[in-house]
């Protein structure tokens, strides 16, 4: 694993190698840090404007937390609220 650390106020984008023909999936995705040092995810789509110019349409969001979602799913399956 690399020792590279993203600096506050920057992000990195990588080509989405798992993208299918679905337009909802981003062409590029990556991670960054805001100016306060908080992590975020970036998604970018290559888009064409009405005037014919190509540009990136981007979205920033909080990072996906797989372990939190796994814990909820596991707890639901192990402790059902059934009356019998």
C-alpha cells in the first residue's frame, strides 16, 4: 500500500473501470479532503452541454462506510422482531 496521503483541499479522480453502459454510473471516481481535513468522495461524469461543449459534471458526498451498513444488516438478520 502506498504512503500517499491526500492533503486538505485536494482530491484524486480515477477512471471507473467497473462502469457499464448505465449513465447513472460515474466515468471517474475518487476521494479527497475538504479544507478542514474531512474526507469525501467525488464522482464525475463526462457530459456534453446544449452548446456542444464537453465538461465534467461532478458530485461530492460523505464517504461510504461499508462496516456500518454491514453491522446493521447482520443485526437485522440475527435479532428479528418476530412475535413467535
